[in-house]
């Protein structure tokens, strides 16, 4: 089987769906960064995005799903890359390499990613309880995703003390780096900020 058959190449419909979903995310996050949470309804988001309510529900099932979409997508990408890293790498090495890979892959889309991430960060800063509640209502939390990736790397079960402790440490460092990046207005490279923060951790194995 050739490499080409193993790599999924998005078709026109998938690319359009991603563009519309990103547009909805950006619209909703901008509203949350500017208005009271009770005023940011699905109707308000749809109207601001220039789409119908019916179209909105083709992409998201609720307002919470829009709020949680970005961190969940990025966490999934990062954790999948961590699982695929060579077995000889430590957890910090694997997470750092995954950050570099993700950043390199985005290429020309980095600026759009930066703007969307910064808008999400501003919404979190302004309405932390609203955003965190949306994340908590999701089926899988960021912390659980990190722990699953750590378990896969270490070859241990979820009850292993190292899995929970290492996942909490990695998740905390990533959250700290992101908050620091947002506080600086997103002027620095997010990947460099993440890598600098990860470098402060010991060589977890």
C-alpha cells in the first residue's frame, strides 16, 4: 500500500465544512469576548455569522459545542501525534515534537489559527466560568485526553498514579503557556511559548 493511500486528503465538501465551522467558531468567540454570555444565543451567533439556524445545527448541536470545539480539536491532534512518536522519547520530548509537527503542518493557516486561538483566549479570560462549563459538558475533557495519551506512551492503565500526575503536570504547563501567550496579545509564537514551558518539566518517563 502506498503512502498516498494512507494519507487522507480532504475533498471540496470537507474543506467547505471546515471553513464554515471555523467561521461559526470565530463569530461565536468574538461575541463572547465582547458581550454578556446570556446575550450570546444560538440565534445571535447564527445571525452574526450570516447563516440560518438550520445551517448552524448542521455543524454544532449547541452553543457549548461551539465554545469547546477549538480546544478539543487541538487537543485531539496533539494527543494523536504524541501517541505516534517514537517509543524511546520521553513524555516531554514526545509532546514537544508533537507541538513542532502541528505548527509545521499548519503552514499558511498559522495566522488564521493565531487569530482564532487569541479570540478564544480572550473569551476565556473574560468569561472563564461560561467557557469552562462548556468544556466540562463535553464527553471527553482535555485532562482525560492528556491522561489517555500518557497511558498509551507509558503502557499503563488509567489507575496508574504516574499517568494522572504526569498528565496533570503536562496539562497545567500547556494551560499556563497559553494564558501567558494570550496575556501578551498573541504577539509571540504560540508554539515557541509552549516549547519553552514544556522545557521546564523534568524528563518524564
